């Protein structure tokens, strides 16, 4: 149109993202922004009602952009079922954002083992299981179209770079997440 700048394509247009831990906090903000930038987003969370409500709110602003569903990142079958639903709904996905995380602070002298296990299971093992289940789909999409690239993103923390007093379980899981990311990158770039 004369006198008007050309419309620019939004960065996420045509992309589909899966965001874990998306019923609230960082995950919700990531999902909202992705939809606002023209993408479709799957809000995956153990809080199914929260993820469905958040998806409805996104869809009220940007129609047909969001899907809320349940996922337990510590359970490979739950991840597999969630990704199966994503594939049935959208045909695949372009970005997997591993955001789900928990924090239970406590002294190494007194923190219950169950709290340590819970933090490690969600923040470390959960990330591992998500990547393990997401990467086959992304690899198939790349094989079908060799110039196509996808992304796996882990949301980490400053505690993944520097120890955290009376918060070893969390810091350890976040340090571990960085090690996983570096290792996954070396393997999955193929």
C-alpha cells in the first residue's frame, strides 16, 4: 500500500512450539509471547486445568493458537502420549522448550532424600526424558526436508552456573542440565 511500510512476518509465524511447565510463570510467558509472534503453542503441564485455562486465554487474544494438555516430565509414557497428541493435532512441532522445573531448598545436612529426588527427577531426568522423546520426531522432519531445522531449548538458571547455598539439589540439577544440553547438541546436530 502506498505510504505504508510493508507488513513484516512475525518471527514465529508457521512454527509450532511445545512448552513444558506452561500453566504459570516463565512457561506461560514464553507460550503467550510465542503465540503473539504468530506461532502455535502447546502449553504442557501437570496442572492440566491450568494449562487448558491458559490456552483458552491465549486463544481469546489470538484465535486457534494454543492447546493446553497434561504432561508429567518424569514419566516417559506421559511425554510420549502428549507428543503423540501434538503430532495428531499439528502434524509435528518445530520447537521444544523444556521449562518445567521445581525448587525445594534445604541444607545438605537436613534435606530429606525425597525432596532431593523430586528436584532431580523433574529438573534433570525430566529434561532428559523430554529430549529423548522429542528428538525422533524432529529428526524425521529434518530427514524429510534436509534444509529444515528445529530447536530444543532448556530454560536454566543462574544456579546452573554457580553453586547455591542450601539449595544444592536445585543447583546440581541445573548444572546437570547444562551438561545434558552440551552433550545433546554434540549428538543431535547430526
